[in-house]
């Protein structure tokens, strides 16, 4: 009886130890530094800022979809990394804003979108979300940048 218990215990220990490396072993995620992305956000009670990196292709427009809790006005400004204003036209398309640039923004550029005319229902956490995507020269479809999380202090 004791021999069977020791054998079962040894077998279960061997099985358990075989599964440990698979659980402890993480998957390595490769990150492309040249991919278009949301590079940062800033939130104040009366304005939100979303910073984007254009990636390897020129950017012709950006689409922003705010959460249902938000009402965005027309005071939107886009600047480049030097602080110069980028000429753009803002239009509304159902539940989103489309920012069309007069000239495509060069590849490898950081831009900042300032949303200054906000109305929103306050949340206990003070966090607001925007879905962001971009139209790039040479691509047939919008490229999703991701979900911008703006925390208001």
C-alpha cells in the first residue's frame, strides 16, 4: 500500500513538474518601432490631447470615435512636434470625427490633436476613451491605432 502511494506521489510530481515550464514561460512579443501608434495622452477638465506617431507612411487623415459619454465641439487643433499648426479640416461622420489634412503628414512625424471644446458626463474614475485610426497614403483601408485612454486629473 505504501509503495503504491509513493509511486502515485512520484508520478503526480513528475506530471506537475512537466507543466511548470509551460506556465512560467512567457511569450515574447515583437514590437515594431516604426508602426503608427498612439504615443501619449493628456487630460484636463476642459480639453484632451492625443499624441500620435505616423509610422512609415504619410498620414492623410485621422478618425476619432469618442465614447458615448462625450460631446465634442468644433475646436480641434493639430500640431506637429515643433508646435506648428497643421492645416486640417474637421468633419463629423455619425459617431466620429474625421480630421483631413490639407497635405499628408510626413512619415515618421509626431503630431498632437488638441480637443478643446468638450462636454461630457463625469465618471468616478475620470477616464475617457477614444478609438483612433488613420488613413495612410498607399493603404486601401484605415489603420487602427488603438484605444486612447485619457485620464483627467
